[in-house]
């Protein structure tokens, strides 16, 4: 059992219509009572943020509202982009940065990811920085090289004090949305290397305090085992975050990993 508060995020990606998003938020608000033991954030599509935020607020839910993406410039001629201030305005307090779909489908480079991390932290928000290797990198024995590299690039210029608002999500790209999960031993080994890298980049206190979530086909049937590992502090959940009973079961597994019933 670690002193770190487990943290579970639900990345809804480009799924659900407005009504479904509100229904899901409302079911989660009804079912999640372990806010003191587990931090929880949901990341709906931009267009649903305001109404999901309202659904959570109406039930006084501790579940936080997060944005899947944003642009780091404050305003201006950036057609199609959404600023941090606009997202704060609709109640988002957590920003997802560096998700593998943004890195590898949309093509975001490490420099942009770093700009986004810095801008979100400067705006006083929390950040979940996602990192993870592709299958060919894993097969070429480059897993740790890729993850520590993405970590170092993503966190360049982030101060010790700002690290209190940073969570890392280790998401092996080959496990995202594929049904393939890293074994809990493999995931633990990589999480341990990421924590060592945080020690190199910062210090012992920060390395021990930062939460490292696992993401990649995490579901109720494997969450207990994954979250019981010493360096796995919860999860970033995609597919299983779209069903309230699955996401609530994962939150319960996180609460149990902290030794406290949800
Ligand atoms: C994710 O999108 O961050 C993710 C982990 O997806 P899934 O749980 O569907 O693999």
C-alpha cells in the first residue's frame, strides 16, 4: 500500500452524444462515494463539457471535469482550437496531454506536448501527461528509452512546485483499445523505471509523490491486479470508462488498493 492517493481518469474520447454523456455522468455521480480515497476525473468531448460539469455539480460529485486537449496559446488566429481559458470557463480543471492518439494519429510532437504541459500548469490546472511505447519499439527493446525520453521532453521546464499538479499516465500504445493489457509485472517494471526517471529529473520526494496511472485495456477484471502493484497508482481508462458499472468497479478497485472500501 502506498501513501499516494489512487487516481482514475475516464477518457471518453470522441464518443457519446450529449444526452448519453449527461446520463453517464449522473450515474457515476450516484455511484462514486469514495472521493476521499480516490481522485477521479472524466474527460468528455469539448461539446459535452459544460453539461457534464453541471450534471456532476448538481449531485455535488467529487468527480472532476477534464479536457482531452487544448491549444497552448491564450487566444488568436488558431482556427478550430480551444484555449485553456475557454475550458476553465466551462469548469475543466484537469488537462490531458500527450495521449497516444494525439501523438500518433494527429501527429503532435514532443515540443508541442511540452508547450501544452507548461501552459496548463502556468494556468493553475492539473495535468495528466501520457507516455508510452509502440509495439515495434517494445520489440526492439526500447520501452524504457521511449518512456523516459517522452517523460523528459514533456516535463522540460516544469518546476518542483508544479510537479504537485502533474500525474503521469503510462499507456503502452499497443494496449490501448486493443484488448491487450500489459501484464501487471511488465507494467510495474515500467512504472518503476518511470519513477526512477522522476528521481533523476527531480528528487526523491517528487518521485515518491507523483501518481503514475496505467492505461491500456484496463477493465474491472484486471484492475485489481494492476492497481495492487507498488508503483501503479490507478488508471487512465478508455473503453471501460463508457459504461458506468465498469468504471465504478474500476474506481472501487482503486479504493481497495488504498486499503479503504469505496
Ligand atoms: C486510453 O484511451 O487512454 C485508453 C487507455 O483506452 P482503453 O482503455 O480503451 O485501452
